[in-house]
C-alpha cells in the first residue's frame, strides 16, 4: 500500500504531537512530585488512593469526635470531683451532728447552716452549663436546669433520663454526659426528689429544731434523720465516685484510641505516597527518554520537509 505525501506528513505531525504530550506529562509529574495526577495515569493506583483517602477521612472524623468527647468528659469529671469533695464534707458534718451529747442548740443550728450551704453547692454544680450554655447533667434536655427547687425549697430532678453518647471509633460508643439522676440519685426517677437532697432536708430540719429540755424520744428522732442522711450520702458518694471512675477510664481509652488513630494516619499517608508519589530516579529517566523521542521526531520531520516530494507543496 502506497502512502500519499499528505498522509506521511500528517503521520509525522501526529508522532510529534504524541511525543510532545508524553514528554510534557513526564515533566508535569516531576513538577508536582506525583506519579498519578489523574485516574488514567494508573487506574488501579488511583482507585486504591481513593479508598485510602476515604479511610483517612473517617479516621479524622473520629479524631474530631474524640476531641469533643474529651472536652465533655473532662468537664464532667472535674464537676464529679467537686461533688465528691462536697459529699465528703457533708459526711463529716453529719458525723459531727450525730455527736448529740456535746452539741448545744446553737451548735446544731450552725451545723444545719453548713449542711444547707453544702446542699446549695451540690445543686449549683448539678446545674452547671458547658461553654455553649447546655446543662451538663441534664441529658438530652440540656436547655433547662436539671435540678429545680419548688416554693418550699424541695429539689426535684427535671432533666433527661438518657445519657448522651458519642461514637468515637468505628465500633466504639462512649457516654460523654452522665445524667444528674444517675450521678446524685441512688433510686427514683425524673420528677422525684433525689435521695440526697431529700435526706439533707430532713437532717437540716432536725438540726434546726431546739432540743434543750426535750425528751429523749425527740433527740432519738432527730438522730435517726441525721443517720438516714448519712446513709444516703454514703450511697450518693458511691454513685458520684463510680461516675468519676467511669469517666477516667473512658478518657484513658480515648487517649489510646488517639494513639491508634495517629498510627492509622501515618500508615495512610505512607500508602498514599506509595500510590501517588514519584520514584524520582525512574521519573527523571522517563523524562529524558521522552525528550529524546521528541527530539528524534522533530529531526525526522525536518529531514522529510527537505525532501522533494514535500517541496512541491510549499
């Protein structure tokens, strides 16, 4: 089959265009430092790179979730620690109040004031807000205070009864906010008086009642209310300590998950580099090879332009 001069000319131009495209492609790879710029460069590597990037995106989402979870848990753990301190002071005060033989009515009244102050502190901590104005111990009903006083001063729990949880890894979900009802109440449910506050009210009332000149039965009744408050306070202290311990363990686990997440990020980065980054020795060799091919194509084209069969078309 004989080729016309036009066909030969067109073929040589196509060769130059193809060689130039390949040479520029290799140059772009060197400029960007990447072997795979678009899926067609290496479809298999490009597909794997997409999966690695998706994996890293999920990894970063969980890292962000753990950051939020840590903030919530750390704040609630700090508040639980304060509650433990207050509950311990309540216990000390109730023990002192139980030493009825050496207390005057003035002493008893002073202890009642101390208990009232500690009770108010406990309520205040239970109604603490976070940085965006949500009540920390209110569960999902975080737009209003969980511990509410009625006209008589009786405290009831009006917050949510479900814990707030957060997914912190692909198969791990943690409680980020324990409710006030499980932190301060050893029994009962929403809308009832948490045991500790009701028990403290009973002890405070008993201590405010003068006993000078009263029969032993009255003293025994007052002591029973104080002892009852002490028992409830010990149960409450156990509740708070349990919540504090759970938060501490979860924070440790979050640190471990962060370490694992960091390792995953390093592996993903390494794998992406393997899939996309250049082998510089090979890339430079390919670049000069394509440059040589392009130069050869130019030379062939220029030589053929001088042939007589082309001159007739000038």
